[in-house]
């Protein structure tokens, strides 16, 4: 177990600035997940923490020790990549032991660590196979096993499950959560997957264009997104955004009104209303704050996802419980909930009560 502190970490490739002053504290034993759009700098940041890439400026501290100039091998971290990078000509056992043999550890100790990791990951029966004779999930477990045997202070995992099919991802997600508990390890995990981020993380770090947009527990980010970007990024299906103006009674949404008890903004101020697809009620067309013409119906069994065009011209998504009888072309009304998210012209969250 270790803790990590980043202070104003930047990275520049040539003249292009990729990371703009990242500050972050990761506590002992914490599971922190990095999310953000492709190219926002997640892998680069992880590689800088690992010591595989140098930062352009800023401080990286492990257990309160400045490690900017400490090599990857001496940082006591272990990284698991998306491409498992196993040695194809070695058996699983040899793959697990390889890193340790390089460090000249006693044979008995290597054997003990390999067997312990194999037991933990349920790959004991596979120890004599080669990677080519394993399924994707088994290979992934070997890759994680190689990190475990090193007993790192921090595990760094870069989209470790992205090569697996949906079903196996669910299984491996649960295994990772259990492993984190059992090892009591500090983990930093990069993913594109909403559900992985929400279910695995103690805290999520949302990155965008090399900047931290918000850090918080999954529910903090879901319930109180600091800005429109985070609001749209966390939660699936994604939050709807509608243009409105502050009015006497609350909001004017394209000529229809939505009551809100109090908003700390002047009358007429343009705002963006954010509502999640699960928070809406279907009404008669005339009664809703929004009128919607359905353009796509997705039956998921337990619920139905409806996509449509609002009377303001924008696209909108809502979910209705059960297997509702809706068809493309139907016109419905949508009632907004009494509590909505509001964002100002700069996309920052505005308090409303
Ligand atoms: N060695 C390099 N030289 C120049 N530019 C690089 C280098 N490595 C990464 N970049 C650029 O830095 C930016 C961030 O890349 P990074 O791989 O960190 O993104 P990411 O958030 O991990 O994306 P993804 O979700 O697609 O994996 C990208 O614009 C990328 O093109
Ligand atoms: Mg990446």
C-alpha cells in the first residue's frame, strides 16, 4: 500500500501540451478511476506515475517521497496494460515468475508468490499452459497476476478489461473489486466504461483535454456534477440538455413553463437545464414541459428507452419502466422533475432549490 500525490504535473510532446497542471492525491488503499474522452491524457498520466514517461514539470510523490527522478523499476509500482503483453513462448508460471527472477529473488520466495497469486486468481490449473492456450479472460488474469507477485505499492491498470467480451468484463470487474479488497491495495485504473468507473471507484477523476474537470465519489459526480461536461460524461444513457431562460415562476422552456422554487439568477438569464433519462414522467402532449416526437424506440425488456425530437428542435432521451407500447412517430409530453441540474452560459453548475 502506498499513497500518491501529484502537484502541477504537466506534459508536453514537442510543442503540444497534453497535460496542464494536474493536482491529485490518492490515499493508501484507495481505488481511483480515470475517465475521459479518447486522447484526453489518461494513459500519459498513468505512464508518468509509473515512471515510463517523464513529466515536463511538476512533482510526483510516492509515500511523501519525490520520485520524479526515480526509475520505473525503483518506484515499486506495477502496471497492467490493455494488451496483456505476455511472453508467448513461456508458460503461465514462467510468465508470472519472470519479473521476479530478474530481480534475483530466492527461488522459494518466487515459488510461494507465484502460487499465492495463482490461487487468488483461480489460474492454478493453467500454470503449465502457454498464453496461446488461454481465453482472453484467463490471459488477463495472468497479466494481473504478474503485477500481484511483485507486491507493488500501487497497481496501475490501463483499460485492462477492454479486450474482453461484455459477459467476461462483468465477471472480471467483480474479481477486480474482490481483489482490491483482499489485497487492500492502492489502485489507479483507466477506463472508458461508465459501469466500471461507477462500480469500482472509491473516487473518479474526470479528465478533459489534459485537465481535471472534477474529482469525487461516483455518486458525488452523478448527483452534483460541477459542470456540463461532467454531467454529460457520467451516467448512461447520458443526461439531456435543454435551453431555457429564468422566468418569474422558474424556467421558460421554449414557451412552456417549469416551476422551480428558487434560482439565484436574474430574470431572463439563459441557462441549460440538465435532466437524466430516468428522472422524467410521460404525460399528454399538452401537459408536458416538453413535447416530444419519438424517433427511436429501444426495448431493453425491463425498460424502454425512447429517443425523440423536442418542440425546441433538440434531441432527447428518456427511459420508461417496462415494455411500453410506443412507436416511432408518436407524440408525447414530458414532465421535468422538480429538481433539475442547471448550467450557466459557461457550462458551470448553478444552484437551484
Ligand atoms: N509519444 C507521444 N508523442 C506525441 N504525442 C503523444 C505521445 N503519446 C501520446 N500523445 C498524444 O497525447 C494525447 C493524450 O494521449 P493519451 O494516450 O494519454 O490519451 P488517452 O486519454 O489515454 O486516450 P485513449 O482513451 O484513446 O487511450 C493524445 O493527443 C496523443 O496523441
Ligand atoms: Mg489510453
